C-alpha cells in the first residue's frame, strides 16, 4: 500500500519569498512516480510537477522545483518568488506498483501575503 | 482544447435520494478516473475506466455506488440511496495512455455533494 503524508495543514509566505511544502511518502515498490497538484479556490486540480523514482535530478518547472530525497522518502515542493496567485491547496501524490490510480496526501493550504 | 468537465458543480440532496454525477473527459482520453475527497481528508481513488471497461474499482466504497462509461466517452457515477457519509467532493480525471508512471491525469473541477 502507498501512503502520502503532508504534515503542514496551512502555511503562510510573504510575496516574493520562497516556500517549501513538505511531503513524505511510503511505498515498498522500487518504481514509482511523485506528483504535485495545485487546487485554487475555483476547485480544479492543476498538475504542477512530476518526479520519477529513478530520476537522478530534481524536477523543475518554472518557479516550481521538487526536492527529491529518496533515502528519506521525501518529495518537497519548493515555490520560488511566491505570487499572490499561488494561494491555493497543494496536494502531493504518488503512483506506484502496477497501479494507475494516484494516492494523495491531505493537502497543504498555502496563503501568500502581500 | 476543452478540459475535463463535471456536472453538476454542486448537489444538495436528502438522505435516501439518488444522485447522478457526470464527467466528460478530455476528447481522446481513454483513461477516466473517479476520486472523492471527504471533508478534511485525503482525496481517495474510487475507480478507473479504460475506454468503457472498468480497469480497477477497488476504491468503490460499497454497492450503493455505480459507475458507467457508455461507449468509452463520458462517465456517470450514481449514488443510490445516498447516505450522510457520501458528502464530499467528487473529482473526475482523464489521461491519454502513456507508459511508465509519468501519466498526467487532468482533473475536472469536481462536484460538491452534500447529503442532508
């Protein structure tokens, strides 16, 4: 079974600052993929970034980067230069084994302060 | 290109009634998923269609839930009879077939169901 843990229910960050959202995962599979999704107040889930378990480099997508520490089983999302539009719920998720279904964490609500 | 759409956006029903949620995936996407988020908890997988076939329905909570995907296009999720614990946000997601784990699932805005 797979499990995702997000220990920060809510976070505040000053505009233009960087913020790290924590995510740890648990799986017995050697092959897996890790995802981050953003859910603004409008409700849709927006895919942000992907990291494969065999990827040697941390994934980056614009202002988003994934700090992947395999030995610690952590996949933290780093948002650089926060913007007001970054205020949203952020979900860490994983796919592992032979399953296509995605396992989600409980989410972190990020609020960017002007 | 239109994204995943879901209807209705909100539904308020009484316990014991029936509700049908609809999902229209992105055109051409063979994979269609249903997820549910109960208030304050994680988003949980319900089931997965590949075209019109149920590939994995291990997350369906009980036999009050019935999902269909006629012709491999849109999908419906019926809850009959609805119970209080069915309240939550029901998400639909779709993806095209890719190998490996980097299959991006595109989510709809969800249907907020409240059972009174």
